[in-house]
């Protein structure tokens, strides 16, 4: 059902089962998948791609041009995956020439007043709580949870299954499977509750804890800690994910709290 008070460009591609409320504006070069619901006063601009069964709440603005002075009008995208919920007044800007796209994955929840800047790449099952803001080219991996009012510096990488405390300022990379809190942002233990909810065994969680003991509790520098982990701890999917994350972190990871 499309409300007659909606303004839709004739070149937009909209699946037949999409519901569109009054005072919605949909620009050209927009594609919206089956079953998506778009509430009143939503603005969907050129270059936006929205998947199936999404819910877009009033006041959201998707696909606006980047807030980046280097942007020269190039053709770029803002991509929203399937089954994702975009709450009130969320803004998702499209990409620049740097990556060409901003991506929000499947099954994500972006709560009211969140901002996702140009060229951010969000994985699946990411939760951003109210008024959390991502600067440009931030990567957020699967199942990460950013609590309310978190501010994330440009080019930062947040690993999978991370929980970031509300009100935090993220200026360094946050490696996977951990909780991060305090000011300045620091390692605050393993996200064991979240991991159990997602099916990780006690043995897997204990192995992750042992890895982070080397990194954060041994008083070794990071390079030495990684060498010891590779030499002394058994290989696993989780171990490789942590090692690869840290080795490929040009910004460096957050510190421990000791």
C-alpha cells in the first residue's frame, strides 16, 4: 500500500508488497525490496538500496550525500540489508570514491538518532543504541553492540561480538569478543554473556579469555604477546580472528585498564 501523499520518483524500483506512509519522499535510482515498511516522513535519496522486510520509522533520512568536502558528486550507494530496522531520525549517508558505498547489513537495529557516515561498513546483527554516531569509513563487525551515545572516530574498526559501554569515545580499534568501557576506552573483560547467547561453549569462551590474558594482563607489549599466543596456545577460529584483527590494525587497539 502506498499513501497518495507520498512523493515517489517514477524511476524508483519498489516491490509490490512495500508499504509506504504519507509524506515519504523517494528519489530516483532507489531500489526497495519485498515486505519493507516505510513510515511517514521518511526521505530516501538517490543511490539507496533497501532489502527485504525492513522497517523504516518516521523521520529517517537514507542515502543523503556524504558530509565530506572531498565528495565531488560521484555515483555511490547506501545499502541496507534484509530484516533491518531503522528507527526515528536515523541518518545513513551514501559512500564516496573511497569505497563507493555505505553498508548496513542484515538483521541490524539502528535506534533513534543514530548516524552512519560515508563508507561505513556494518556487518550483520549489529545494534546501535540511541544517538550513537559513526564517523566516516568505520567498520563494525557482526553482532557488535554499541550502547547509547557512543562516538566513533573515523577509520576505526570494531570487532565482532563486542559490547561498547554507553557514552564511550572510540578512537582506537576494539578487538573481537570483548567488552570495552571506562574513559579513556579500555578493555573490560570478555563479552561472555553475549557469547553464550550466541552459542559459544564454555571451552571456547575460556580459550578467548586466555588469549586476552596474554594481550592485556601479561604486561608484555602487543608484538611479544601475539608471538606467545601463536607459540603457546592451540589454533582455533577465534584465535585466528583475534590475531588477524590486531595484526591488521593500523590505528592500534584499545589499552587495558591496569
